[in-house]
């Protein structure tokens, strides 16, 4: 691996000085090949200092098998495109160090669960993002560019609730980890509902009546069993379960008031 | 089933769960008390016969079960077997009515 863009962690040698780990010189990596049907192919990859799972996949693709398909962009945990299933758990591969997931030198890398596989480690995310649209995840304001800026006090309760959920980058880790998505394919999922919750708490937004109707019911927030897999595995440390609980309260109140359309 | 009804079902299941939590505690304490004082049909019937309080308590208990269990079963059937639509709703409604019928019959039997 000659190209290293990730910055080294404090106290560790720079990436260009990476060398074989003293306790395990190679990794045995099982990588999913194919589409929905396929098989795991095993590769032997040198184990390096400060090596991430994305480094391993890149090494395989560049050095061992150029036909391996995978997706990445920023390599620093900002874009959310490199999420895969690593030893059975959905993770950002760019922010997952080998030391944390493969102490025994074994690694299994598969595409994200609950999404159609395009090829190898690449999933089709369109269904995932279509559900953001179904959950009315688009901001709808009432002002124009000629109006003054809205002033939302940072300490206001609604702003704090929106802030707590706003940093989602749409990586799909929560969606892939959710049992209810696996059981109910039409369930909107944690990310779309989390997005809807940020807009419910956006005092500038005017689309909440339709939004609450869109996120309620058997395919919406009421399908959540509060397993909290999404919250446990969110790499951005968000709590979609809390957002969904907020939507349950808001929709229940709207329903009792007869404000829930649909 | 429209969205509002789905939300009302969810709310009803949570409300019935709260009632069931209280009913179960009373029921379990009563069982333990009954066992310690000699478990016999005569003693139990002696407590429940003619008692409006026990009849009201077990009526609430039965109705809570009849609301709570079918809604939960509806979710289980949908998630486990992919059963959706009117057929599922009718099936769980029949279950709810059966629970009401059998449960109230039992309450009546220990009251009269």
C-alpha cells in the first residue's frame, strides 16, 4: 500500500512508515463476491500498522484482484459511502481499524444487509434514499430569499432536539443493522425517520402535518421495536431510537387531535 | 387500514400494557395469597362470588388482554410470515372477540 491519505493517530508512526505487525504478519480476509447470490473469496493481505478495513479492501482491489467492486470517497468518515458488513456488523470501513475487529487475523467483509447487492461490496442505496423522500425528509419553508434570516435560539428545546439528530450522513449503517427493516421491507427505517424528526423540530418548516402522516403507522415509526441496534451501531453516535420515540409521541398526539391525514 | 387507525392501535396497545402491568401484579399477589391459605375452588369462589369488585377487576383484566394480545399478534404475523392486509385484520379481530367472549364467560362463572 503506497498511497496513504489518512492522517496518523497521535503517538503512532506516520503512514509511510507502516510495517508488518510483530504478532501477525498477514490477514486472512473473506470477501463477498457476486450479487445476491455469490460466495466468499479468501485473500491473504499483509497486516500493517494503523491499517483500516478500507485499506485492506483497497489493497485487494489494487494488488490482488482489480475486478473487486466497492465504494468509497472521502476516506475520513465524512461521506458515508464506504459502509460494509465487517465480521457481521455494519461499519464505516474507513474508520474501522483492523486492530479493533480482527485480533485473530481473520476478517469477513460483506455488503450492507437489507439493501440489494449490485456487485461484490456495492449495494444499491436508491431504496434507502427513496424512503427519506417518503418520510418527507425535504425541508419546506415559507420564506423567500428576500426575507430576513430566521433566528432560532440555539438553546431552544426544539433546536436542541434537531441538533442532536442532524449530523446523519446517510451511510446506511443503521438501516443495515435494523431487524425491523429485515422483517418489514416497507418500513421507512431509522435514518429516514431520524431525518423527519429533525424537520419536525425545525421551527422554519411548514410541512409537518403531511410529514407526521407520512412517518406514522405500520410502515413508519410505530413499527420500531426499540431494539436500539441503530443507536448502538451509528458511527456518528446519533440516537435514531430517540428520534423515533419522539415521532411516536408527536404522531400519537396528532392522531388523538384528528390531525393525522392519510 | 388507514394510518390513523394504525396509530390508534399502537396507542391502545401501550395503554392496555399499562393496565395489564397493574392487573398482573394484583393477580399474582392474589395467587400467592390464595396458595398460602389453602388452594381450593371453594375458597376462591368464596372470594369472587357476588363480589362486584373482583368482577370489575377481572373484567378490566380480560378487556386489556383482548386489546393487547391481538394487536401484538398482528405485528408478529406481519413480521414473521409477511401476512398483511384485510385478512390479517379480520383474523386478529376474531381473536380479540374470542378472548372477550371466553374471558367474560369465565368472569361471569366465578361471579354467580
